[in-house]
């Protein structure tokens, strides 16, 4: 009986959540209704080059993509390299591009074509470490963390990296110059790798001056602390907790009360203008945990709808999802996806993007009203309202994993 009363209390307390009542006043970034596409250049095409990837941009635009996030484009170190081609996240030179992808001029041409289509381009930035044989490891060995024997102190099983001393002011100054180098070439921002394992103040020292020199750029943290918004000043952060929760719901390990509790928690902890990147897959999940079809089974579509419609969510499409490619990409080898025609998966994402773009009520951070209407029969029904625009979403969180979206005006 006590457990039942607790569940009723949770549901009652979130029945009327208004994101306009967040901890901070909502400030528009201009990215609230944007759709992000994570592009794995190595695997997107048989060629695996910027030039070949550029030919895919019109299709991505037609789906409704707004921001193209390029996985790391820098040359990969050779020392301690994993596999044949190495990890994208073991950069050797911050001011060069991986010759596997082409030249710096090829990169510039890719960005120019994206901009001509109205797409933004951000690049993946690895600020926590370099490769052991990086330019900095040679020219500035004092910028790295080492043990008493002079060996690099590595995290996890990342034996192919050399960790930077993030407190070193000279290194920080050079890192800021590297950000300027790419922003001056016209890119639209950065996805910052392992931001969640780095000091909030470090990122504030990077982002704050860049915002003054290059206003209007987009900053995405691979981390999910509220401080990434309140201190570091990122526009968006990962919602790993939501992702893991959706996996668990799809596998029958969690349920509707857990999702409602998450929605309430997110509204309480994060500023109202914090955008939370929501996804059913990305490069990490795909390579190490499996595709959305492996992890979520028949529930993948219902879970995807939640990623696109829950409050403050900014949706992500990973390479291959736009055609329903059920395959774990090899991480350290060439493993290109097949070149197939658009299909029902493409149409599904195009539909969701159209909803996102045409309904301000679905903006990631615009101070909308959010109401949970029902939680009966394992079905979460909610509405989002902005001005006269209203979107009502119903998602069944158990087999047969049904969903519906209704739109209208007040």
C-alpha cells in the first residue's frame, strides 16, 4: 500500500510540469528545434572520404537534419594504435585532418556544401587526451599526466592515448588557439568528447572566450551534469540516463513509473534552456552494445518517438539509422555501410523531423507547458504546448509498443 501511494504521489507531482518554470530564464540559442546527425565519415561510404560524404548531404537535408556532427577528423596516432586504422579518439595533430578522409581543402569543400544546403557542421573535439605520439607529446611533454616512472596515466582500457594535464595554463591557451583555428574556417561548433570526466571550470575557460569571439556557435557536451549548463555554458548535454532507461524499458526491466520519475528529475535539475541530446544509438552504443534493434527489439520505434518528443530533448540520428542498418560498425577498421535506397526507416525519421520543425511545442528549450495526461495500461500520454500550438503524444511502454502523435491548435 505504501508503494502504491508513493507511485500515485510521483504521478500527481508531475501532472503539470511547465519547463518555463525552470531554474534559469529561458534564453534562445537558435538550436531548439534542430535535429543532429552523427556522421561516421569512415563508414558512411565505400570511399570513406569527405568528398564522398558531401554527396550524402542533400539526402540528410531532405530528411530534416540541421546539424551534421562529424566524428573526429584529425590524424590518428600510430604508436599503440588499436586495430588497423586506430581509434578516431586518439588525435595526433589538432590542426590537420586524417589523410584517410582527404585534405584540409576537401574538408573546407564539405563545410561549404553543407552551408549551401542550410546545414550546420560541428566537429568532434578530443580535449582530454592526444595519441601517445602526438605533436604535443613531442613538443610539450610537460603538458601530460604521467606516473612516477614517466608512463602516461590512462583511463579505462584506453592504452592508445596520452592524458593531458588540464590544469596547465600553457596547454589551455594552445587549446583555445586550436578552437579558433577551426572556428575561423567556418565550422558551427563542437561536440566535446568525455566532457563528463573533465572539470566544469576547464570547459568554462574554453567556451566563454569563444562565445565572445565567435557568437552563435553550438556546444555539445558528452556529459550529463547540470553544471555543464550552469558553469561550463554548453548548449546541449547527453542524456545518458534517458538512453539507459529506454533500453531497460524495452527489455522489460523498467516501466512507466521510472520514466515519469526521470521526467520530473530532469525538470528539477536542469535549467529550462538546457537541451538534452536524446538517442537510441550513437557510435559508442552501436560498436560496443549493439544496434537499437539488438538492444530494444520491437520497442525501438516507440523509444525513438520518446527521444523526439519528451521535454528538452534534442534528437540524434547516428550513421545508418536513416536506412535501418542493423549492424555494429567495426570501430578500428574500415566497415562501410551498404549504399541502399531510401526506405521506410528514412520516411519515419523524415516524419519525426517534420513534426519537430513545424511545431514549436516540440522545441527542446522554449519554455513550453508539459502535462502528463494519463499513465494507464502501460501507456504514457502527454501534451506539450507552446502558445497556440499543441502536440499530444501517446506511447505504449509494453508490447505491442504502439505510439501516436496528434497535433492541433488551442
